[in-house]
């Protein structure tokens, strides 16, 4: 059994701890707090990529997510812990141009105080299950080479390394996920 099939079987066998929801304007405070957190921003936008986002920038990310949902009928979700209702993070699928190629990107971010608990992997599995339902032929994922935890999440959910590339002067890891047929 391939590692992607094993991960998929494990995800189906375990009850989910998380509940995804479409983001709405009322969720601005969640975006502002998470994307304004210097620890989270250091993993998403290190160095020349800009760091922590301002309230205005975080609100613009939320507006873009909502617009993506209206235009594509899919996009990034916000995730909540099922048992407590606590906000965990953001994850989903987003149309993007990656290295000059139109793609669908898997993206995720978890609140810093919740790192290391498997939430990013669970959210990413949810997004890729949705990609399969949508009939997407592939999804890309990328992270800085220095972000080993993010790279590990991508590999756990079946994103396979394709190449490295440079973005804003930083080396990045790029991989692709293709559903098993």
C-alpha cells in the first residue's frame, strides 16, 4: 500500500477533531490575531516576504478567501476544535500561479500555541479529500526549505517533492499531490 493510501486510510479510521467552516467577515478577528502573530508570520512570510501582517493585510486575506469561495465554490476554510469550539487555524485549496503555471495550492496555518499537535496534517488531509471530491488532477504545496515541520506535513499527506525554487531570495521546497486512481 502506498504511503498516500496509508495516510488516507488512517485519516478515515480516526474521528476528526476538527470542524471546517467557510470564512465570513465576522471572522476577521481570527485572521488578524493569527496572521499578526510574529511566530506564525515567520513560518509563512519570513525575511523579504514581509513577516507579521497588519490588521488591514489580514483583513485583505480574509476578503480574498471569501471572494475565492464565491468564484470557485472552494477555498480556504477556518478550522475549529470540535469538542471546545476553539479556533485552530486556516487550511484549504486556492487557485494560484506557481512558477508560471496555473495551479491549485494547498495552504495551511495553525495558531502557534497549537503547533506540534497534528492539526496541520489533519486540516491538510481534509483539504485533499475535498480536492479528490472536486476531481482535481493535482494540488501543489510549497514551503521554505528551512521549515521542516511544514515540509513534513506536506510529505505526510502525500505531497511528493518535485523541485526546489527561489522566492523572495529564499529557497523553497515544492511538491505535487495527485489522487490515486
